[in-house]
C-alpha cells in the first residue's frame, strides 16, 4: 500500500484506448456513421437511377430494331435487311437469325439458344465475349431473330460507382474518426487536469482548486461545482478540527490537575494502607495518562499542520538519526524480548526536519515493538534505492491487512490486529507519522514484510536525495 504525501503524479498523455471512450469521439463516430450512410444512400440512388436509365434506353433500341426485323414478310427479305444493318451498325450491336431447330443461319456468333421469346434477357458472354442485353422475336418462315447490344459500359459504370462508394465511404470514415480523435484530445487533457487536481485534493490538499477557463463550457461548469464542493468540505473539516483541537486544549489542563491530585491522594497514609484504593487510584491515573497522550498527539498534529516548519529543514544523514532512534528504543525492545537491529548506508543526505523525522521513525519503531511477539525481530535502517532515500522499519508482527492500510493513517483509527491483541493505543501514532511525512513531501509505504509465520509489516518513508543545490526542496511543495 502506498500513501503519497502529495499526489504529484505527472499528467498522463491520453492514449487512443482512452480517447475512444470520450463523448466527443463517440459523437464524432455517430455522426460519421450517419454521414457515411447518407453518402451511401445518395450514391446508391445515383447508381440505381443511372443504371436503370441506361438499361431502359438500351432495351428500347434493341426492341425497336428487333421488331423492325421481325416484321420482314419473308426469309429472303429478312436476310437482306440483316446484311444491310450489319454493315451500318457499330461494334456494340449484334444481330443473328436462327431456324426452328436452333441453328444459326446468319449474323454474329456468341449467342446460343434457348432464348426467352418476347422479353429482354441478359447474357454475360455475348458476341465478342462481352455482356449484352438481347431480345428474341419470331420472324417469317419459323425463323427467330435475336438482337443484342453490348452493355460493357454499363457494367463498368456500376463497378466505378461501387468503387466510388467504397472509397468515399472509407475516406469519410477515416476523416471523421481522425476529427473525432483530435476533438477528443482537448477534453481528455481537461479530464486529466481534473483527475490530477482531484487526486491531490483527495490526498489532503484542500487548498487546491480546479482551474476554471474562459470558455464557460461544461468542463468549467464541473470545475466550479467541484471547487464549491471542496470549499464546503474544507469549511466542515475546519469546524470539526477546530472543535477537536479546542476540546483537547481546554481539557488537557484540568485533566492534568486531576492527575496531580490523584497522585497527592495516593501519597496519603490512609490510602497507602488500603491496597484496593491504591490500585484504583493507579488505574485511574493510567487512564488519565492515555487520555492526555491522545490530547497531546492531537495538538501536536494541529501544530504541525498549521506551522509548516519548512524553515527548519536542513540536510542531514538519515542513518545517524536512525541510530539515535534505535538507541532510544533498544531498552524497551530488550524488555519485551525483541531483537532491534539497525543497519544501513552512511553518507546519505536528505532535506528535512531531523527532529520531526526522529519523532516519525520513533512512532514506527514503537508500534513495531508493541505488536511484535516475544522473540521477534525488528530491523530499521536507511538505504538508497533508485536515486531515492528509503528509511524502513520492518517487523514480524501481525501486519496490517490491505483493506486497512489507508484507514489506519486517519485519526483514532486502529487496525484489526490492535483489537485482536488488546494492545492499548490511541490510534494517533500512524496519523502523526502521516502528517510529518506529508509535511516533508515524502511518500509513506505500508507493505507486508513477508515474515514467517506472521505477515509482518515494513513501513518505508521514501525521500528524494538532497543535492548540493541551495534551493533543493522535496517534490510537492
């Protein structure tokens, strides 16, 4: 589980797979479909009307000539007329005469019976191998006259119109899809900006606001709604936080007085002789200590969130700070029968408040001691990984379930392991660590340590390595 102090991830470049889900792209795709269908319908009407008109005129010419030939009174006159027409007709027309047995007597080859008499028909392989429209009519002396006309040009026109339909349709789709992608880029950039800002707000930067442009479009309307919502949330949180801080501040002093009086009562001789009363007083004093510790932690977090303390940031070696933490908590670990091992890399440099980071690492070690079993092992140290400095505290305790790793960083939230083991605590230790890490612009990782037989927990504070530049500051400020 990674809990960023500030959501500073760079804006991603929109991918094609993202663009296809945008409203602009879908609208463009829909309009493209409608436009393509309109083009297809227009071209189809042009094609159908043109083809029908050309076929009609061809049929009229064929029919007129066939009827004229069929009207010849004798076979001899028919033969003479056919010869005359063959000499005068273009190469697009064909005339043939067949006897009752279906044998060609005269005219162009290429058409073979049977023929449907009295109605137009089409053959793909007519005279000279070309497609033709033809008409067969009975003539004198039981002869059959067949007149045909080459319709290659009509077929070519059909093919060209189909090609035009396909090319124009594909071109229209390509252009429209390209326009859809281009139109989708700007909305996706705005969405990414909204995403980055909303993520940073969700991670606690309630002072951020979504940029509202000059267009006054739907994105600016959404930005205005989000800003109003964040302002309301920020106001409510300030009220809740102010009430909590006021309660902690106002009750700390009287509770401290109560504790002091309990200590004085415990010193009285009459109480000292009564073991039961002494035990009750000790329990009451311990409970007050827990309450006072919670109040101190609340006020401490409020102080850190309000002050910033960036002016106290210096470059220091985190390994020296880690050794100081180990030295402080080693007696407590020994008392619990837990091995506390400190190892890491010297000479590293980070920019931060050493006192605050000492407090954060100390809280992590204290938690590790609290939840580690007797005979357990805790390791802490500072190392460099991929150009970043990592301060890690690992234990072999029960760990934190994945579903709880974000909630345990909230105030007064304790993990299920704390409830199961009955360990005392305020639920503010990790919250204070998160506040300190956020103040520095670092990142806090909570991951399982993969220990046996328990999962364990490794808490890692990831910080950028401080360079020699005087203006170095962690990312996210």
